[in-house]
């Protein structure tokens, strides 16, 4: 079968783009097959044999689509942004070591605005008008998370953004990150809205499908006071909010027009806005010479697998579990620190009742997040509970069976049919950890056999 990858999975917010089955009807209970068979099954090599070529093709197609829509820098000049960046330290191993070099900064905060007040205002207004007239986009199909509009759906805003990309944004991102501006491609550009009143006010912890993400604040406000209900000053649009990073537990809030620049693979979230409305321009950037192969594998694994989008939800019915697990194992081989793939794979295992394997995956995800991936912590507890339940359910079965064999024996004590019943009762007793009872059952079997042998 040809390998089909949903374009949504390749979008910004890899793996959790619009799901084909957003509601998640849950997984129908499949009859349990002997686990040795499942364990021994080989990954579908024929499906993933030409995968690398396919992934490179996908990368080229993403770059071509980006070039057709968004500005590309013709040269590698410095651009107009001169205020500089503050680098926030990121521990080694927080993201794929194959994609980023050790001396590359992975999280930067601008020291000045990259967008002018009028550019910020125009992007926000365009977003509001487009949303009101044509509806909002959303990476997460459920209520409760942000509302978004693709800049490419707003022609005037796109033209303005392209000007800013060429003159300022791409050269600034490239030089801050040690890349060439002409190599950068905009895979997706969103105006994101957090709105306390409607409850669309947060984004859960995620990684972006991007080499680099640039997010620019479009409103004033967001001073972090540590209080939930701070009063808004006249110039503030919102309270709360900001970008939280898992590696440090730190929340960063930019001034209007200011930006964060981070490796797409750094786990982060949008902190709930508690008052007012917050808008961001988010650019998911690729570099033409640096394909995100592991990231694409993860996206395939996520699109074909069973992971729920929220840990309160039932597991999705998988599109192709074998393909998903094979892609995820390859993603983990390519980047063993990819916690998201570990946890996706854990959900695949759990859906096959391989709870011990699932537990190992969730343990890896928890460990890699230094205990900050709460969804993985919850899933780990579920995998542990499922194993205890499995063991408890098994004991119950043995108890029921033991009672049945006991009743059979009572009906016709000493009969030849009892040999089977005594032997089975013995097995149940052994499973129930009653070795003495098991032994006397076995003796009873021998007694009946000996008696029947002595009958002429
Ligand atoms: O709200 C933020 O600062 C984070 C936004 C974000 O992570 C995203 O849009 O992917
Ligand atoms: Fe993000």
C-alpha cells in the first residue's frame, strides 16, 4: 500500500493538526491474541523501505509550497533588526542533537521590536475581521484552545508579512540562529488568539513542526505578577499568558512587536490568558538544506496511531497501527530524546494491551521531560494500573473456574470424569498460590487413575 501522510499532520503543530477523527470514538475491544505472536511481528518493512526518499520528497514539497506563498530572502544580508537577542540557556539534549549544533542557541528573546505598532495592529485587525466573517482555524479541534487564522488566507496581511519577512524577520531569525536567511522557508504563519472570556485561552504542551519557531507578540500587556486576577492597566490588553518552556519551567512574555525564537522541538505551551485577549504572529520555519526527517516520521506515527489529543479523551481508533509504530520506532532511533514519539508509541502499545511495553515508553517520556510532561505521567499511571487490573482480573477468572470444577466434583464424586475436574482444579489452586490444595488435587487425580487401572 502506498504511504499516505495527511497534510494536516505535516502542518505546524506536528502530529496534532486537525485529526481525521477529532471526536475520538474510542477503541472497540478487540479479542486478545496470544502476546507472543504480536511481539514477534516484524515491522512492515515494505511500507517503510523507501521512507527516507519519501520524507525528503515531502520536505522538498513543503519548501516549494512555502516559496509559492511566503517571501524568501534572495541574499544573506543583516536585515533591519539591530536590537539583538537575549539567549536563554537550554540544557544539552533538550532537542534532537542531529539537527542543531552544540553552539547554536535554542531559545532567544528579542531585545527590541521586530514588528512596528502598525504592523501588529494590522495583523490583529485582519485576524479579527477574517475570523468574524469566515470562521477560525484551530490546530486542536476541541473548544478550550486557541483560535487561529492562517496569514495566507488574508491577502493584504500576507503582502504586509512578506515585506516584513524579507526586510526584517527572516534575516533576524537566520543571523540569531547561525543560519543563512536565503535558506529559511515559512512552512506556516498563523495569527493566534487567546481569549479569556470565550475560554479559548491556552495551548497545551507541544512541540512545533518546525526547525525554528518565531512568535511575535501583537499586543501590549502580559506583565507577570504571579497573581491570577491582576487588573489590566489601560495599555494592557491581557493578563496571564506567555510561553512556558518545559526544560526550564520558565514563562516568557514579550513586549508588543518583540519575539521569541526557539528550536521547534523544544516542548512548550501557551499559558492561559486570565483576562482580556492576547494575539501572536507565529512563524513555523524550515531550512531548505535541513530536512526534519525525525519530525516527519513522528508526524506519520502520530497521524496513523492512537494517541488521544488530550489525556482526558478516549484513545483514537488508529488509521494504521503497524505503520504508526514502525514510524515511531524509526523516529526514536533517529532521535532517542524525542519524548513525544515515546509517548505516542506508548499509546499504541496500550491499545494492544501491551501495558508493560507501554509503561516503558511512558517512563522514557517522563524521564526525558524531567517529570514535567504531565500527560505522560498520567499515562504511566494508567499503564501501571492496567497491569495490576490485568493480574487481578486473571486471578478472578481462576477463582470462578475453581468454583466450577469444585461443583463438578461434588456432583459425581470419585467418577472418572472427575480426573479432568481435579486436574483443572489443581491448576486453578496453583495459580491462586495455594500449593497445598494444588498438591492434594494432584494426589486425587493419581488416586482415581490408580483405582480405574485396578478395575479389570
Ligand atoms: O502562546 C505562545 O506563546 C505559544 C504559541 C505556540 O506555541 C504556537 O502557536 O505553536
Ligand atoms: Fe508552539
